[in-house]
C-alpha cells in the first residue's frame, strides 16, 4: 500500500516554499535571543542593585550546596558572642506546579540594629524574589510541558528549597550561606554568603581579609589548582578568567578563606560548585 | 561535555526549514499562516529547549510543537479545529467508487484526522511511536486508528 502513496508523497514534498522562509526562521530565533538577552540583563541589573548594597554595607555574596539546619553561633564551643543565626521564616508550599520547602534565616543580637536589619531585609528580599521567580517559571514550564507534548498526569511539580548553613563562627566573626535551589528538567541554584565581623558589625569582603592585592593572590592560587586538573574545568573562552568584584566566599571551620564559584561558571555541571581554599 | 539542547534544536531548524514549513502548511493550507506558525514554533522550541528529553527525537518534538501551535492558532481564530476526533462518516457522505479514480481524491475525501495519519506515516515517514508523540495519544490508539484508515482506503481503492 505504501508504494501507492509515493506519488502523493512527492507532491506533498513539493509544496512551494516562500522565499522569505529563511527570514521568518531567523526572526523566530532572534526573538528568542532577544528575550534571553533581556533576561540576562535583568539578572545583571539585579546584581548591580546587589552590588550597590554591598558597597553600602560591605557585604559578600556566594554559592554553596550543603544542607543545613537551624544553627546558632552560640552553640559552637568557644564562641562567646551573642549573635545568633536563627530560622526566621519557615513554611511549605504544595500545589500543582510547585513543591517548596522554605526556611529563611535571620541574624540576631547585633549591636547595631541598622546593620542587622539591613542584612535580614536583604536576605528576605533576595529569597522572596527567587521564590516568586521560581513560581512563575514553574507555571510557565508546566504550560510549555503540555504544549510540547507532555501529559498532565506525567507532570512533576518544580522542587524549590530555601535553606541556610552556618559555615563557621570563629572569634568575633561568623560566616554563613543562604541557599536557593530549584529542580525541574534541569536544576538551578543560587547561594548567598555572608561573613560578618561582629566586633565592628560589618560585612567582610575579600579585600578586608586579604588586603589590596587580594585579586592577584586569589587568581594566582586558583590558576595553580586549575592547571593540576584541567579536565575538570572549562578551558579557553568559557574558562576561568579571574575572580569577579563580588566573588563568593566564606570562612570554613579551619578559619580558611574558601572562594566559591557558581555551577557552570568555570566548570561543567558535573564539577558542581567549585571551591578553592585560599592561603593568606 | 554534551551539546546543549538549544544548539541541537537551532541546528535542526536551520537545516530543515522546508520540512518545518511544509508541516505547518499541511495544517494551515495557507502560506502566511504557515509562516506565522513556523516563527512562533521556532521561538517556543528554543525557549523551552529543556522540554526536549532526547536529542535524537528533535524532529518529532518540533513537529509536535508545530502541530500544537497550529491547533492553538485555529482555536484563537475561532476556526473549527480541523483535527479533533475521528468522525464517522455517514454512507451518504461517501463518494461512490467510480468517482474515486485517483488515490488523491480518495485521501482528500477522508476526514482530517485520517488524512493526518496518512500524512505522518506515508509522507513524513514517522514510526508509530513518533506519531503517538506528535498526536499526543497512546501508541495503540495510533495503530488502531491508522489500520482502520488504511482498511478504508484499501476497500475503496
């Protein structure tokens, strides 16, 4: 029977194609690229806002993956400061597009209430922004899933997790991470790091810790590590090109500075969020 | 490192423009509408490139998007959606055997859903599992419907 259709198939394949088809295809591709760029700019714009807040309160932002629980600096032996990292807001969302487990922290016990408020407000705003964006993305994704041939009953809601972890609390300094994670077809995560000098009620930067030449110091040490195992990191155009102005970092339990990169920033996803311990 | 979906999709689109257009045209039967649908589908495919689960299924996946976009397009225009359920035709509607000299006429006398099955199977050379994807139905449903249509054609040919 199939052979009988050969002539019809030929006719079908010979439908004249308009000359401007290529332009139309390009327009479709460009529409997408423009939007992608717009989304990126939006992100850059947001990080500019974040960066300006950093200058105001000299604070650091970063990335990490570890799971965490409510922790207080008080509980760590040998620490006498009264500043606490506490769970401020904790709730769950379970609907047809999102399953979220939210645990947003706050700092308590600062001498300067202004600084305390500033940090807490910043954490709140950032996490609420991510959560809202995540919910919107989940909704769009569900629509796209159905439109691109998925079945309603096969749809799995997006998983969103917001949590935090205390990285270290040594002398008059605490370092912690606030982590946002979402997972669908691919996963996305973002973590913000805060390292605070409790004596001065001040968010610390790498420059505060390592001095003026901090960039050179860090870049040199990271380059050495990268050269030892080149296969684990991107090379050339996509590879490491020096730390950014607001490079993510935290202080670990051994009182070492740990510089952290976003997933995919300098290495394939399989390498996770690369961390480098920096010698002072 | 694996190639990103986005790259695979864009390359396929560029190399198979005509196939995509033709497939859209087979629904719209109108060049301008087909171009609109292609543009919209290209955009959607890139935007939701995450939804592509297996890269070697990119053709089927794009066809699915074009088909769904065409359906949405008809709905928005308040036109009758041409491919709903297979409609049983009454005997009276059937054209007499003598008039059906050419297979083409015969195919065109079928309802839209049956024509679509023939198009996907014989003109686009899709497998049953691929047809099931594009039509968003179960593979057994596709097989049953397709053989029924084939029987009908054979009977009258």
